[in-house]
C-alpha cells in the first residue's frame, strides 16, 4: 500500500483512471500468456498512450504531445492518411502519408 503524497491530493484519481484505461483498452482484450508477454504488451501500450493517440486537451483540436502548436490541423482526404496497427490491430495510430 502506498499513501497519497500531500503535494498531490488527486494522485489516486489519476492512477485509477490510467489503470482503468489500460484494462479497458488493452489487457481485457488480449490473452496474456506470461510475465514477459505482459511487459511487452504494456510497453507498447504506454508508448501509444503517451505519444500515439490523439489528445483533446486544447479545445476541440486533436493533437499528440509532439505536434507543433502553431500548426492548425485541417481535414484531409482518406488516401493521404496512413494507419499503423499496434498490438495486432487492437490499437491504431494515424498519420499523414509521406
């Protein structure tokens, strides 16, 4: 058991939300066959969670953490979008085709 730090009273809520996201989006949909497999799956999910998925923190604009804040995302045609499958298609990341 880990006590909540006095400097971060919302720490439990943040941790519970992240854990429920991992369970709902990842581990409940994959049959984990061992500790190493769990580690590999979680490594891919953490990378996707932190960089690959769209974030909606600034108004309605969907941005990833490494996007340039000065660029306004515009609608594009589907043939210019490239999909990258992660975890056998369970997670999808989208980007403009080169």
